[in-house]
C-alpha cells in the first residue's frame, strides 16, 4: 500500500461520523477517532496507550470486557443494540430534534483485527449514534399504547 493511500485512509477513519476505538488484549487504546474525542472530551493524545477502563471510568467494565474478550476468543464480530443496552459510552446528546434525551443511544460492532501472524491482536469498536431512530421508535410505541388505551376505553363504554 502506498504511503499516500494510508494517509487518506487515516483521514477517513479519524473523521467519519461514527466512533472508532481500537484496543489490544490489555484493553490499551490504539485508536480513538474525532467522534470519540468530540463526544467524550478525551483527547487522542490523552487516551493513546491508556487502559480504556481507567481512561473512561463510566464504562460497564465487567460486561464490556466480556464482549471484547469474546471477539478475541472467537475471532468473530460482536454486536450491541440500543434496545438491550442504550449506550456503551455515556455521551450526552445535544440535538435539536432529540433535545429531551440526555444520553446518546448507540449500536455497536466489535470486530476482531488480525496481525500479520494471523492472530487476533486488537478489537475495533464501532459506535453508531442511533438516537434519532430510538426516539422515533419510542414515540411510535407510546403513540400505539395511547391508541390501544383509547380503543379499550371506547370498547368498554
């Protein structure tokens, strides 16, 4: 791969609209893109080579370590969805449409990454902001519940 290709690939990874974190087997951070920096307030320079759970103390450590360890052990991606766990990283949200929601809803993918020796050496964690989707779905559920209550009240009258 040409060096200039690597340069623009890094630009894409740093500036994409999703979070990207790469950790090794000791949970040391090797990549922390701008999305993560902007939402966490933790600079890349401050977290590089730091233990993820020390640098980001509000993570649910036992649960998240199991997810990361499974990706290492099984050499298979893992996933989380906001319906099961609203967020991995507790980022505040400040969107006009979802302003009544305090924290960002997230889906995530944990991808094992292999070194040149074909062993899984790192795990990439992709964070997707699905707050707007979550808010819309919760609104739809609430509206359907109101409708069902009205139908039930009209049927018993």
